[in-house]
């Protein structure tokens, strides 16, 4: 049973849970004050990192062929950049 708690997937899951909680706290504590733009961009980056974790550890892209993994990594970078720019332009 202890082997279940020592896997990379379980560590990724715990990190996903912690990131979800931290982004929720960050989003609810900022409100409409001065730091809401920074908080929103941080939440976008955290969400993109969570997408990356899910892809690498639960969709097994970590062990996929290099081209497939780099396409996924590029998708994460492009998505984060596009969402950040869209937020700033809005």
C-alpha cells in the first residue's frame, strides 16, 4: 500500500490539489483591488502548468515519442501566451 503513495503520479496529484487550492485562495483574496491583474495572470500560468502536469503524468506524455511531447509542450506555451495576451488586451 505504501508504494501507491511514493509514485510520481501521486506526487503530481498532490501538487495539482495544492495548486488548485492556492489559485482559489489567490483568486478570492484579490477581488477587484490593485493586484487583480497580477493575480489573474498568475492563475492563468498555474492553470497552464496544471494542464502540463495532467498531460505528462496522467496521459503518459512524459514517456511519449519526442515529437508528440514537444507538440504538447508547445501547445501549453502557446495557450498560456495567448490567454495572457488576450487578458491584457481586454
